[in-house]
C-alpha cells in the first residue's frame, strides 16, 4: 500500500521543501521579490513627487480666476493650481455673517 506523502518528505537533507526550491533558488526568489517591491515603491514616490511639485500657484492663476469670477458677476471663493471656485451672490452675505470668517 502506497502512502500519500509528497516526494520531498522522504528526502533526508531538507524535509519541508521540494527538491526544486533549494537554498539558492529561495535566495534568488526573495531577492527578486525585494527588487520588484523596491522598484514599485520608488515609482510611487516619483509619481507622488511629480504631483506635489505641480501644485504651485502663481499670481497669474489668481488673477485669471478673479477675472473669470468677476465676468460672471460673482466673487472668487478659492483658487488652487487645478481649480477656480466662484461664490454666488447669495452665499456672499451668508459667508460674511459666519462667526469663523474674519471681517
């Protein structure tokens, strides 16, 4: 009667690993995994750095936003390097009565 134990359980030198995964192969596999993770994290860091460095706001962007809001009869609420938000006429009075807004 044959037992159902794997072939590598009968080996004397290393009973828990199959013959194809010797110490050199395991070392190479772990080094390859570490290299892949390093490349991934370096790539993520570079992309995040590029995104952060593109968030610079200059005076011309503020002027363009203020002009655009004035042209449609509203006031500029906020401006970033990516968007310009205008405040409607009804919300201007509501914001001026807000206790957290300085006069």
